[in-house]
């Protein structure tokens, strides 16, 4: 286990001290008593992709050789992780992009919330039920006067169609989805 200062580590990789500090904040640097563990840090840095967000990654990364750093030299906390650091970062970025796409789709009206659809559907079904239950009261006296089964059937068809036509798409949108 070779230990050096962060400044020496930055000189070794040809990057600025600030870059090493950024790597440290991102969790790429393995420190032991304030000094950088070269093998463990190089292994962790080599997990990163060669390009990140369109730019070239500084220092060692997965596509450039880093020497003989074993890929299994992680701290104990990383041993239980199902992903390597680079894979976890890739997954995080993918999900962040999906969330931004979902926000965009929601704002543009392509996607709506299930709760809004449920409320609208419940409202439509309530109105439909009320209209259809009211048909008996409205049509009972008229049906009692009819003797022909076809005439009763025609009257019911006309009234049910009229009740359902009152529930147009435009009415549903203005009532429940606005």
C-alpha cells in the first residue's frame, strides 16, 4: 500500500490540485490518514468512463490503462455494492435523464397523473349512473301506454342514446380534466 499526499497524487497524474479535490468530493479518492492510497484510488478512478457528459475524463479511467492496480482494491463499504462506481454513476445519470423527460412530458400534457384520470372517470361514471337511473322515472309512464315491444325497445334506445350523448368528450374534458 503506497500512500502519498494529494498534491503529489495530482502531479503524478498531471492534473491540478483542484481536480484531485473534486475527485475526493465525488468519492473517487481513497484516503488513509489524510494520505492518498495510490492503488485503491487508481482502481476507483479506472472505473470511470473515458467521457463524461460530453467531455474527456481527466486522469485514469476505464478506457486508459492505469498500471497494475487490481480492480478489487475497494474500501469495505464498496464491497457490498452491486455496482461499480462507474456503473452506479451511469445508472444515476440515466434515471436523472428519465425524470427530466417525465417532467417535460408532464408539462407539455403528454403525461397526466393517474389520480386525475381516476377522479375524471369517477365523475363520468357517477353522472352516467345518475342519468341511466333517471330513465325509469322519466319513461315509466310513457312505456305503460305502449303495447308494442318494438315501440318500447325503440323508445328505450332513443332515450339511452340521448343520455349518453349528453356526456360528450368536450363536456368530460371541461368538467373533470381542466
